[in-house]
C-alpha cells in the first residue's frame, strides 16, 4: 500500500515507523498507568527495554518455527552449503516476526525481570502490559497494512495494490483489509482493558482477560488471512493453535486466581463482622 518512503536518500519502511509510534504511545500510556502502583519512571523504562528484547527474541523464534521445513532442509544439506549461504538461509528462516512469539517472549521477559527485581511486582507489571499490548498491536497492524504483509483473502471489498516491491504477490489483487480490521479490534480491546484497569476490575488478572478476548478474535480472523507462509498443522495455522492454548491457559489461571482470592475474601468478611 505504502511500504516505504525516501528521506535524505535513505529508504525507510512504514512498518518500522508505525512500530516506533506504537512504542511511543505505549510509553505515554504506561507512564500514566505506573502511578497507580507508585512505580518509578526509571524502573518502567528498564522493564520496557526488557520487554522489547524478549518480544524481539520470541517473535523471531516463532517465525523460525513456522519455517521449520527450511531449517530442516538447511541442516540436511549443510555439507553442500558455503558458510555465507548457510547463514543466509537461517536469516531467511528467522528473518521475520510473529506477534504471538513476541507476546510470549515479552511475558517471559516480565517473569524473569520481576523475579530478580526488588521493586517491581509481577502482577502489577502484567496488568500494565495487558493494557499496553493491544495499543501497540493496533499500530503494528496498521504498519502491516501499509507494508503489505499479513494481508487478507481476495475480496470484492477492500484494496488493490499495484506497486509493492517488498511483497509482489499482493499486487493486482483486491484483498480484504484484514490488517485494519484487526487493528480496530485491538483498539476496542485496549479501551476495554484500560477501563477495567482504571476501575480496578479483575485487578492482577488483566493479562488473562486480554488473552481470553484477543485469542478468539485472532482465531476467527485467521480464516480470512490470504498469506500461506504462516505454518499450518491439521488445517489450522500456528497462530490458531496458539490462540487455543492461550484461551485454555487463561481459563485455568482465572480459576486458580479465584480460588486463591476466595479464602482471603472470606477471612476479611468474617473479621469485619466481629
């Protein structure tokens, strides 16, 4: 659609621009949210850096999993490959990023960071993360639309691209703007989770609420994806299988949290009446 533009003789990708804008917006929102838990700005910046590193690593790993056949073929013919060709193939296999991989990598980063932090609490950071991740994803999907990736199926309703050099396969085909649809869904999820956060509803469980909402949305939208390089197993994409796993995990964790909270509430009720 509008994948790149020239600035001072350099080609700049719109996807990267939208990622930077999304990260900036998340920083502004997180700076507001941190005040609820009295988190210092410096600590917020450090944990956000850790989240960014975890998201990048996780996103590339899961992308590599979707290209598992390429990795297998590369190592199967390693004797026939020059070192340069070998690393080029591995670069191709792990060169992209998958949102769910980034999400899981970010979660891992939060768990590791808060485990060793003396000032940050895991559940509080996860609550803030639950609010910010759909906002970041909103801008990320706009970047996908402008860049021409994660496109929708052929459709009478949509847009036709004619000169996308980064992804020529979408040229000349009218496609459903699935990226923008998912972006809008993420914006609604962000507003809902933000409301819950401000009202202290489902406190310290918002990450599971997010998973319970976004995962089914992603599962359904995957049926209208037009790209076929995402990895499939038994007719479902990699992201659809991850969506199923996240819904199951979210339900289990919400049940666990409710059982942990019930005795505390009962204790407080008994002592408040005495």
